[in-house]
């Protein structure tokens, strides 16, 4: 069990290169199931979630390896055990996105129903609704979703919207299944996240026929077969946003390489409102803050709105704002495990239903805090960089799920983070 010790306050300065996207890599790894043979994925980040997903695919029958360039190779020639086991699914909800591709490839699949999650209620009813629309027979057996379509799936017009708008992995599951369905599928209220566009573009590289990529209406002409492909995943906009806040909260300056500002317009707009400068460059940007942190109001939304996966990080930043800010969480209304931990660091945050009222304070004070989920723990690292004294963060494994050795990326630009095993 690793912990972090963070000496603060730090002032970051230097360059960081952004890794490939975790949330693009996971569904694209699942897409390899659709085409028998070896798919080669580059820029896949080295994260515990990626290794766990690799183990999930291995259990299905896939062979997972790395080539000389360090690219991830997924050989899905043999899929002889179409079962997503509880042991893995309970540790990583994203496992659910093997459901659609396995159903399309094998005609029958069993995937453990995902359990509870620290960020709130996360049902998969819309995933199942979409697959049923394509003709799948689905029932629950001993905690497992059993989906069957022995004669294949059939294209249909499907509305995939839910109580909080679109669903990212729900779109991934239905989209992947529709690529091998008979006839045309129209997915209305599809998720428009850049990670979904990356998945759809990769599927087209594999021989699928998808139009409307990046829009809420995806049109899929089913094909008889797909073939393996080589694909480079997009940069991780959530990792980039986290490093942008790192520069802002420490009144520092960071140059980010391999960062696509085009995928981050809501984030950049908010940073500029807060008084942070973001200068675009050839392959990224320069982010800096010299003046005060201005208060701001944020409401999270599906893309292209403000991403829920940066809500906690911006809360840490605005906790040092000159005035009051309000954050409303409209995607995961209970996603506030970081609030109590930040208050332990002398922030002044008050939760009111799906909102948090932030009364800006002059400084944060170091404390021992506990990571609870991936993005909440990133916010604690950022707060530790700005706080006076030594912050200790336990359960660092949450951070390793989505950030590759974050201390080895931040220390060269001025942070003082040590990782210790206890
Ligand atoms: C993806 O999760 C991301 N995970 C999450 O990132 C991200 O927070 C989320 O999208 C929203 O952007 C991956 O890509 C691996 P949703 P997903 O289905 O697809 C409700 C991170 O930190 N809903 O878009 O599971 C749901 O409860 C992770 O990297 C239903 O009601 O999220 C939520 O309120 C955390 N029924 C909303 O929709 C359903 O069947 C959006 O969830 C599906 C979803």
C-alpha cells in the first residue's frame, strides 16, 4: 500500500508530455474483440486499469503482448470463454464495455454486473436497453448479465439518452455491437466525447461504416466482418487538464506537449475566467498563473460541456479563489468524496445536494488525507502541491489507475513528492 508525502507549497515550472488517453484506450482495447487477429495499439498509457483490462481480455482467450516499440498487441484470433468475471469487473467498471463486442462476435456473453462505486450510482440500464433494441435477449443470472443473439443482431433506430444525458460506455457498447449487426443502426443522443470519436474512427479503420462521428447522432451500416488494425490513441485530455490545474494552483508555468486544446475548450475557457493564461502552441500549450485566482461557477455536463472528471481538481483550485464559487455536479450528483478531505486541509467547502459552495481561503494547510477514487485523489495531490507543510495521501493506488507515475512527472518540474510503501 503506497502513500505519497508532498512538501508544499511548490511552484511548478518546466515541460510535461501528456500520455495517451485511458478512457479512449479501454473501449478501443475492447474493440479488438470484434475482429479475429492481431490489433496493434500505440500510445496506450501504462496504468493499472490498462493492465487489468489486458487480464480481462486474456481470460476471454486473447493473447496480450508488447512489440519492440512498446505498442500493445491484442491477438483475438481465439475467444473461447466469453465471460467477464466478477473478480475483474468489481475492480474496474469499464470492463462492462466488452459486453457489446463479445455479443456481436460470439452471439452469447456473460458479464458480471458492475457493483457499487465511490463516485455514486452507476447503473447500466441504458447499455442493456440499447442492446435489446438490436435484438439481444438479456437476463440476469447470479449477478451476471447474460446476453444472447444466436442469429446475430439487427440494426435499429435507438434513442440512447438517459437522466443525465448521454452515456459514454453505453454508447461504446451499442456502437461496437451495431458494427456487425444486419442493416442500419441510428444511435440518437450518442456520447460525443473525444474518446468516443477515437473509438469510432478506430472502428472505421477496422472496416466499419460509421458516420456522424463526434455528433450526438451516429449512423452505422452493419458489415459482415471487421479486420484487425493499427491505431494510435488520442492524448488524455483529463490528464492534460489535471496538469493545467497543477500549474495554476502553484502559480507556476508549465508547457504541455501532446495536448489537444481542441478537445478541451470548456476547460480552457474556465481556466481563463479564473485568471489563468493558456497559450496554444504547435503540439500543445503553455499554462501559467501570476495574479490571483478569481472565483467561478462550474456545472459539469457531458461533452462538450465541462467534464465531471476535472470537477475535483477545479474544486481544489477554487478553494484558493478570491471569493465564493459554486460547483454543481450534473453527471454524478454524489461525486464529492474529496470535499471532506479538502476541508481537512483548511479549505472551506459546503455541500448542498449536487452542489458545493466554495468560500475561497488564503491558504491550504497540509494534513493526512485519504484517496477515495481516481479524480478525487488527483485533487488531493494538487492541493498538497499548494498547501503549507507536508501532506500525506494514503491509498495512492487510486491515482495509479489513471496517472502513470504522477510523482515522476511532477518532481522534474518542481514538485517534492515521495512515494513510500507502508
Ligand atoms: C465514463 O464512464 C468514464 N469512464 C468516466 O471516467 C466519466 O466520468 C464518465 O464517462 C462521464 O464522462 C471511462 O470512460 C472508462 P456514463 P461511464 O455512462 O461511461 C448515468 C474516470 O475518472 N447512466 O457516461 O460509466 C450514470 O449513472 C472515469 O476516468 C445511467 O443512468 O459514464 C451517470 O450519472 C470515472 N444508466 C451518467 O449516466 C446507464 O446505463 C453518465 O455516465 C449508464 C449511465
